[in-house]
C-alpha cells in the first residue's frame, strides 16, 4: 500500500509518526456520509455506486448498498447482478466492518462465495457486515 494514496490513508486511518517511525496515531470516521464519500474515491469502487447506510464503530458493523447500474449487470437486459459485483460488495463490506472495529484496513486473505440463485429485479443490493474475528 502506498502511503501517498489519500484514499488508503483515510481508510486505514493510521499513520506512522515521522519522528519515531513506529508510534501510531489513530483518527476515526464516525459518520455514514463520510464513509460514503470514501467509497466513491476508489476508481474500482466507482463502478458499483456504493454508499454506506449504517456505521456502528463500537460493534464493528456497517451496511453497504450497491445501486443497480449497467456496470453491475450480468448480461444486457438480464436485470441480474454479475457475480463479480456481488463478490466485490461482500469483500468491500467485510473490509469496512473490520476497519470500523479495528480502526485500520486489512487485506482480504481468503474469500469463498457460494451462489444459490441470481440476484435480480432489485434497485440495489444491500450487504450488512460485522467483524466476527480479527486476527489469528
């Protein structure tokens, strides 16, 4: 991760002190509107029209909504979300839930998704997420 990337700095909200090199200073984003702004700064995430509808820092819970647009459609006219868009929503929501709980972002190590049926005929996909376990 590049320390010069303003999005990652805001998401991680942890900066190494230049004086000591290892002291941590933490800042918190506490409002859904601020998190929604951060979701829209990533070029990849802009494909998904994401917004945060709930942020509970004390419990590490977030709810991310993905609007239905042509960029997430499985095939033209199908009105079905592409599986990759659904997987991205799950991954992004999970990352933000851990970020809300820990105060900094972490990479996804492993993700498995079993699709049971197509997500279709909806104006948005909603993914609540909470951190179950942080660390080894």
